[in-house]
């Protein structure tokens, strides 16, 4: 049986999508121009793959606090997310080991919208220090 | 003689591009704000000194700040997508597919990071809406002591 970890709900707004593009110097127009996004068949400017990864990273760091380090995060985007909608990040512990020289946990992580459509999914490898 | 897509891609695969960057406290603050992270370990030096890190550290995926080269806008493709994935495939709409991101140590203010990016692979598949091109870019990050800091393998998808 797998154990769930506490959920994280985020709601990226246009400013956050802008800030993330700015801080990563990503000038791809689907993240700042609604016209350009619509021309490419997207519903609005879209949340960056990288920012979705950071939401999943926060899900893990909120849960483990100071006692552990996120060692690896892998995620895949399955559906576009747009600003102004809630993204619910969840995780489940799939595997854990308590070996004296190395304690670690593997979690499956997901990000879904309020219609329970999957935005991204992946896994996180966490080492307890 | 016409060059095929494969022939024009081959010389690009495996060619490393190296950049150097000195991280500031401001960079760490801005990245934390951009991802919605409020943990004072990214903002407050006095607080950070009381933690196991002993100083301000960046969030785990911070090196994404250094992944895309800051080439001039004129060098970018028309859609502004990153130069790292500007490869000669017959498709011009780009979305980010996924990532695998490893964290070896947290970045600190003052770290001098070396980012090495390599185009690892380009492959193609027929999708529901047409042909898709997958572009795989690996970026390795190390610090001033030559210690590995992070490694990201990101896959981008271009479609017609």
C-alpha cells in the first residue's frame, strides 16, 4: 500500500508565468503572448514545463522540510496548464528504505487541474540526511 | 545536393556549449519568488545561518535559471524559443515535454557555476495531430570547486 504525502495547491497567475520566463530568460512567446499562444492552438499563455517542475519540487520540500534533500525529480507534461487555474500537486510514497547508511524514499508525483485532468506526472527521489 | 534533416542534425549532436555565471543573492531571491517559494532560507541571511546550510541557498531546481543562453533576440527563432533547441527540423511549434533533474548540492550566493549544454538526441514520431520531433538537451552544472551541482536532461517537442 502506498502512503500519500500532503497536497500542495498552487494557482499560477500571469505575473508568475511572466516572472518565471524572466528569471529563466525564456523568451518563448507561448508564455507571454496570448495571441501567439492562440495561433499555436493553445487556449492561453501556458505554464512552463520548468515551472511545473518547481511546483512538484515544492510539494516535496514542503513535506520533508530540513531533514532531507530532493536528489532527483523527473516529470513529464501531459496537458497544458494556463494561468488562473488551480494546480493540485500530490505525491505517494512508493518505496522507502531505512538502511543505516542510506535512508531514501521514492514518490510518485502528479499535478492535476480542478477537473482532475493530469497536467504533469513523474517521480521524486529523496534522501534523508 | 539536398541535405536531409538527419545530415544537417548530425554535426550538432554531442557538441558542448559552455557558459559561466556568478550567482547572486538577488538571483536566488528572484527565482524563489518566481516559483512561489517563501521559505526564508532563500531570503534571510540571519535565518539561513541557523539552518543546516549555514547560509542562503537556492531552491533545488535553481540551475534552470542558467539553462537557456542569453543570446541576442535576433539570434532566436521567430517564436523566441531557446537557442538550445533551434535545430533544423521541419516543425515550428514548440512545447516542453519533460525533464529529469538531478540535484547534487544546493547553489549558494557567490557560487561560480559552469553550465555545459549538449544536444543529445533528436528523434521523431507520428503523433495524433501529425509528426512530432523530440529534442533532448542535457545541461550539466558544476561550481568553482569543480563539484557537480545539478544535471538536467530536458525533452522538448516540436510539431508542425
